[in-house]
């Protein structure tokens, strides 16, 4: 997986695509009618280890849409995440220390909302020379709660110095976390009529993480927004020549989902070749992506993309486009 900085020089491609272009998008003018976002709700904080705290909140649906959340430790902003995300790990903290956190939403016009109510968390004492991970959580179970949530439970993991937290994964994406005394939770923000695979990992105070639990497979109840409209739209592919080399230029419009898409999978000639991940605020409109493809004219390639959705699943693929080097 490649994380994209604001500016990336073009480089040669052998197996993976390595040259990235900027992604542009527009922000609607406020016209003097700026609307202040509401305060973030459902904010919680729980120690993840002796040096980290996991902060979570409810996603906010507003117009203009929320494009990022800011997390404050006391009066200091310590993290900023895209508007599609509703949790973050605050790291580099001190053991045995009480902290206060707040969250603030900021919309597409750049207007900040008020700070949320404060939440408190205390990190546990440091554990010296602990390199032993907890045992894996056992007996995971789950059931769908309608079309947009599931209920999960599991048996406690064991650690000689105590389990501090449990992390819940959907596939390879961490989408939830709870305190070490908790062995059940409800995961929200899911899509109706969608098959999910959840696993649970235990974490101790030294940040050792267990092996994953057994998988829990759950399909949410059918309903609107079942994923059929999650493919990027308006997908286009063209080629251009520069300094004796050919490049493929892609453009598409981000799918309308509950949140902002931060990652896309790129497929070339029927094979997944790389993931495109924005390191900063991701686009919510038209994106562009360019990569080196070779120096031969007359070569035809097929390309398509798909978005990784905020719930940790991959959305539908775009239409496949063919492009031939050396043709306009």
C-alpha cells in the first residue's frame, strides 16, 4: 500500500504503479451563508496501552458535509482525520497519567463547529520488558441488528499483566475499539445487505497485540444503500507522451457514501497493482491520477478502480476502460 504525500514525482513502474499525480476537487462557495457544524456527539476515550488512548465519536451528517475532525488533548490539537473516520489512537502519552480529550468537526466550507464535551481517560502504569502478547480472544459471536449495525461478543483474552483494550477488525481494517474489561460491543455505520467478516484482537499495556480471534461472518439486513452505488462514477482513462515515455491519466468522481473515501484500489489488465491512499484530507469530488506505463507506442491496457469504504469493505468496481499508447 502506498501513502500519497501532497506532491509526488513520477517514477518508473515495473510491477507497481509508483508515480502519482495530485488530486483536485472543488469546494462550494458559501455565499455568505456559512453554517456552523454541530458539536461532535458520542465521544469516548479509553486507554489502549500505557502510552496511548483510543478516542471515538459519532459520524455527523450535515450540509455542507463534514470533511475532517480535529482531536484536542486539553487545549492542544493533537490529531486531524478525514470526515469519513470516527476514531483515532492518540500516542506518545505518559503512563499513569489522566488526560482530557475533545473533538471538533469542520465542514467543506472550512467552518469549525464547537468543541465536544470533554471525556477523560487515564493511561495504565508502564510495563517493563513485556514482549509477550495476550492470548487471542475466544468464542466470538455476532448477529445483525437491522441493516446498519451488528452486535459482537467474545471470551476474554489472557495476559499476565492484564488486557487493556480489544480492537475490532473488518477484514484488515480496524474499525472499532473497546476497553479491556468489555467483551461485547455494537458496531454501527455499516451498509444494508452486505457480508462482513469481523475479528477481535487483544492489546496489553505494552502495546503487544494478540493474534486475531476466529472470524465472525455476518450479513446485515437488506435495505437502501446496499452498495450497488458505491462504484466511482464518470471514470475516464487517456494516455499522453512526455520525454519519450507514455503515461496513463485517470479521472473519476468519488462515490457518494456515508463519509469520505480515503483509499482506492487500482487494477491494470485484470490484476490489482496498488492502493492509492491520501495522507491528508481526501477529495470528495473529481480526482486525477497519473502513472508511467512504458515507452512503447501501440500497447493497449485495461484499467479500473474501486473505493475502500468507511466500513472497511471494498465498494463496486468502476467501468473498465481501455487505453492505447501513442493514440490521442
